[in-house]
């Protein structure tokens, strides 16, 4: 993850940070407001590990992708909707019949049964 993404999504990433570093407290992380240096200093204090070791852990954590729960955070709804538009063919109406996917309220009876 790029650090700019981390800063932008900081609030949504706090649970993932707490999962990676269980010693971290939510209130403390929220106050850091996405600062890498502040995160490293805080984790150094919270975990008792050295600053360089914590910096390395942060770098390794960043190598992973954006967690799904962050991507699906309601803050990103409009962004996700716009991104899904890329999969709609030119001239296709997004409200067209969805026979290929079925309708939740129209369940067909199995063949041979009524």
C-alpha cells in the first residue's frame, strides 16, 4: 500500500493495524492521523521493540494489499460504484434485464416439480 492511501484510509485501517499489532489501542491510533513516524514511535513504545525493527514491520505490513474491509468501507461506496462502471459495455443500460443473474424474488421451481 502506498502511504498516501494509508493516510487517506487511516480510520478504516485502524482495525487492520490493531490486528497486526495487538498491543495497539484504537484511541491512540486514531490520534496519530496517518503519520508513519508517529505510528513507528507509538508502536515502539506499545510493543517494546526497537524503532528500526518496528519500521521494518511497518514496511512489511505495507507490502500487503488494501484489506477488503477497507475497500468496502462505506466511505468508498461512490468510488467503488464508479469503478464498477468500467465493466458495463458501451451503450449498455445498467438497468437492463438481468436474466443471466436471476431475480431474488423470482425463484423457478425445479424441473418436474410445481
